[in-house]
C-alpha cells in the first residue's frame, strides 16, 4: 500500500485486549486497582507492548461502552473504591453492600443500585474534610471545556428520574438556559459538583495506572466510537452538528445494512452528523474529542472507519438496519486537518465490513494501519485478504474482535468443510485450535498483533464479550482472580515470550 499522510506502525509488537470491566477483583466490576497493576506486570512478563481497551466512557442503558452519555467523560465504575479508603474518604463498612457482587460477570443492575451511594458518601466526606480542594478546583478549571456540559447534563438527568433530555422541561432541554439555571440552583449545583468529583477521581486513578503502564513499556490502545449516543451531553449541548428535527429528535440514525452479523442489518440508533456544519466550524467538536482521547490513550482505534468516507443513514423511526442509504461523509479533508493539529497521534483504522473502492482509497491516503481478523479468513477463497500469508505489514491483527466469539467457540460452530480448510491451512489437527491460531498470528507479517484475554485463557463461547444486534447479555464477562493467578503461575507468559522472540515481536 502506498504511504499516506500518517506512518507510525514501523516495528513489530503484540498486546492483549482486556477491557477494564473484565479485570478481576474490584467491587463487582474491574477497576483501576491492584488487579490492573498486576495485569500490566503480566503483559511485561509475556513480552507484550500494548494493552487495548474499549472506550472508557460511562455506560448507560444497555451497558455498552459504545452508547455513552458522554464522549469525553470517564466511567466512574472503574474507580478503585478501596483507594478512597486509604484517602480517608471511605471506611471499610461503606463497601459492605458491594461485597456480595459476583466475581465472574458484571451485574450492571445491582452495580447501579449499590455503587453510586458509596461514591456519594465519598463525595460528602470530601466536602466535609476539604482535602485536596485546590487540586479538585484546578481539575475543574482545566477540564471545563467538556466537564461542565457532562456534569450538568447528568445532574439534570438525575433531577428528572433518568428521563432522556428531549423529555425534560424546555428550560432544561435548552442547553444554554439550563447551564444558567444550574449555576443558580443550590441543590442542582451540588449534583453537578458530585459528577465533577467522580471525574476528578477517575482522572487521577487512570493517569496513575497509565503512567505505571507506560513506565513498564506498555502503551494503551483506546477506542473512539465514530457516533455518539442520542441521550448524551454531546447531543444536548451541540444539537447543531447533528441531523435532528426541530423538536430535537433524530431525522436519521446510524447503522449498517444487512451483513454477516444480521440479515436485517444493524440499527445502532445514534444520530448522524451534519458534516457540512462540522466542516464550516473547522471540525472543532471532533478535534476536541480527539484531544480528549489523546489525553487518555497512547494509540486510538477509529471505530467504524468507513463512516469517515460514507455512512449508512436510516430514516427515523426505524426498527431494522434496512431501508437506509449510503451518504458521503468527510473523507481525507478531515484527516489532513487532524494531522495538522495532532501531528504525532497514532490511529488504527477499524476498516472491517464490506468496503468499497472509496473507503480503500481513504485508508491508503491516510496511511493508517487497518485491521485483519483471522476468524474472517476461511471461506475456501485463496484471495481472502484475511489469510495470514496476505497480511500487510502496516496492519493490526486480531484472532477475533470484541464483537466475535472466542476462537474456541468460533471453531466449534464452523461447518465441517471450513474446519477442514482450517486444519489444512494450519497443518494441525486443531485439537488445541486457539493456540494453533495464536502461533500462526505471531508468524503473520502484520506488525501489530492483539490477542484477547479470553483466547489466552483458551475459553469457549461462554466468555464471549459482545454479540452485535442483541439487546442484552453483553459486556458482562470477567476474568476471575483464580483464572488470572493460574495463568500467571503457568508457562504461558514464558511461551508468549518465546513466540515474541521467535517471530521478532
């Protein structure tokens, strides 16, 4: 592929995908505590250079990190509450309501009921003790460009029982009017400060963990969903950059046409951008968003990259992904603008799906590494671009993504003729198919390899993280402490180092 305006993936390396929520320990969900630091140590002893996570944004209805009330804020669930005990903001007994939470999966319903009262207790103690008040104020001033909108949005949302912003009274659904009211209403102002407090704690703990990872030679790969949730501070505060009706409801929503995941397409429901309005403002909202991602991550994966070339626009309301049409997006103009502002940022393009020539050309023009997925390689077509022998160096290789089954589960579900192709290609019996694939992936010409923790643990379909186009049961998988300790005590880290040395990663 010809060189484009970006070129950063010049050496070989490997890493692991494991979202923060899937770490062991914590309080019913993985967090920035001891297990996170232990995982960094596992990466270094396994010869890895990267840790990939899903978006760190807060989750809402559906529990998806890709449907957030903010494209800028962090998820308070990831705060290590035990660290707040050490700071004197909590005591052990404050956590008793969280102790019965399951270890092997995230029960988001119970977490919602049990977590927030504890964090509000910490906030009350913070106001009483006035400890680090200046540091908190400094953070609020430094982050006001995104924090004020988010915290006010969440505070108002609480005031109206969690209803969508479009259902609020007009004086609150109107962003400018609401921001003024928030400053003059004492009760609402306290709620706003609570959400700012949560972001301050998130920011401190994440930066501490990231600095530890970077100091250990590990870079963090984060994710930027191309679209944002409708019920978000982003849409509420920036209605002009989205294609909305006069009442604020979406004219069109995002998704994809029928594909391998769904015969009726995927209906994501996110409002679509008015790229002409964005361009007229020099993409300021988007550059602010990338600025925030650059604060959080070392490398940023651009989810649904083809949406920067063209996107599937579905008239609202709709019940499936069918009935939409492809609309032209912003193209290389956007990336040239971003390159001027962030010349050293590292992007990965999620270029999966059915791609037309224009999308392929855009990827070429940017020079960004695209993605290869081994689960997509086997269809008896020797020109399938996902077959390892055809991988380009400037690419990132996955066995499967967070939207796929585990490798063991995927292989079990294959028809016999495809299983036969896999066995012939790998020249093994595939009795241990996951590790056969891991070895083959290390051999690949792709400069960067990302393995999922589920595959390293050799787990089956019970450990699948997400099934697209299904409304519930996703994002819940967690690694138990027993699984993690057993992995660290096994020969796996040494074998991964051997593969790294053998194949120059």
